[in-house]
C-alpha cells in the first residue's frame, strides 16, 4: 500500500475491511479483530490512527509488531496469518497489518468465540453464519447434520428401497449391513438420527421437520408482483416430489402448441422442458439450506423466475456459472439425486440451459447473484 492509497483509506473511515487502532490495545480485543477479518473477507488494521481517522503515529513499532505476532499465534485458533507493513506518512510511523481471508475458517479466539466483520465493526457469528463459514471452507456440509428432533422412522423405507434398486440394482436385504448402517454409510443418517439430506430425499413428511424446504410457486397475469397472483401453490414433499410438482405447475401456466403427427399429437412447449427442469434441479441441489426460506418460482407474462436461497459457494460468480463451473454446496443431495436420474450431466447444466433457451426464444436467461439468493430469469416468447 502506497502513501496515497493509505490516505484514501483513512479518509474512508472504518468499514467492513478497515479498522483503526492506536498502539494501546488489549490482547483479547486484538484477537477478536484478527479472527473477525479472517472469518469474513479479510482486511487491514491500521495502527497509529485513532477512531476519527487522525494519524497519531507509533513510537515502538518493533515491540508492537512482536505483540501482534504473538496474539495472532497464541490467542487465535487456529493461528491467523498476518502481513505487517511499516508506513511513513506526514512524518509519522504507522503499521498496516493485512489479514487475508483465512484458509482454515472458521477461526475463534482462544476463549472459543467466533467473530465476523460488519460495516459497524465486529460481532459474534450466529449459528447460521457459522454454518455458512464451515460450508464456504468445505470443512462441513450442512446437509450432513442430524435432525435430532426425529428418528429413523421419519424416513420412507419403501421409497428408499426403490432408490437402492434404481441406483445399485439391489434390494435392502442384499446389502451385508443393517439398514441403519447402510443409511449411515450413505450419509442419510448419523448417530441414530436422519440427516438433513436423508429427510429431504427420503422423508415421509420432510416439511414437518424442515418446513422451509419447499418451493412456493405463483403465476402472475402481468410482469411484476404488484398484483396478487392469479394462481399459487406450495410444493412440498421429497425433493423429487417438489421437482415434479413444479414442472406440473409450469406445464399448466406456459403455452404448449400441439401438432398431429400420424395418429398422435406432438407437443411443442414454448420453453424447453429440459431447460426448466435443469434450472429447478440446480435450485434444489445448490440452495443454501441454512437459510430458512423457500425456493420461489414465479411465472410472469414475459418470463419465468426461479429464486434460490443463498449466494453461490466459494468463488463462484455469474460468469463462472455461465461457463459451467461446478462447486456443489450439497454433494450428498447431488450424488443421490443423480442416482435417481434427475441430474443428467454434472457441471454442464447452466451452459445447456443458456443454449436451449436461446434456441427457443432468441434470448439468453438472466442470472443474478443478490445478497441472499441466486435468481434465474428465463424469457418467454412474446406473442
């Protein structure tokens, strides 16, 4: 960082990636700041500056550097990486400590507290935020968590046996392990409880345990949500049930042209079924199940929108999605859904949707990443 960049940073004040400190700081306070930056998106602590952004300078920078290094190593779990840089500005010495986003998230203080950065400073991470950090770092998949307010009788074993025949060509009794152990091996159960993945894929009544895990579908006569929907349905059940219910809803509200070929009518939908199904599968497989909200499916006069809770995992953005980048948030769901035949080709779904929709209506779908969701807008052919 050069002097002019530092001046601009001081003028901008403290924010999500910048914090000011004078030389005197309690080690627990410093540890909390280091942990918060490492857990969020990284940033800088500028020493020798007061809370107003006024330069006060430092006297014993070597001692301060050793102090910061000791705190980052001894009071952060695991140790937080720091990159200190000595700066001279207006004849005064400052120390800029850069803290990259950590590769071993989540970090905590040695007192066991996890912090995250906010625009107003820092605060303790909530349970849901902590789970997202685990997911982003791929050290825990939320779908593996046990649903401890249920037991294994919450699973539909007839449907599970259907899955085993379809995926492996075997009946339940053909496996050399107990039913409970087989469920655990497939990560559908843990410690005698069904996992979130198990409930979503094989639950008798998934919404009784995970009420937010559903698709809310609505059809509007116009082009926005100002007016009440002309039709709406809450699509519940297993993930496969939700997918099929959503496709039926779309088939009712999208135009279909029929032509008689021989003795049978041939169906020509205005939007390709494959593109719609792929978009819905992506929403079900890649949504963030730590967010307690439904997938939303909207049919407008000029487009179909699918809103999936949660940002994409890790470094995936709109451009990488369009190129087919494949970083699964819920690999267990994806693996078993593929074995049921609902996932056709891993990593090529979005490019295929773009190609199919472009061929059908002459326009590409719009993909937007918002604060808490991914939205895919598929244009309809205008009459």
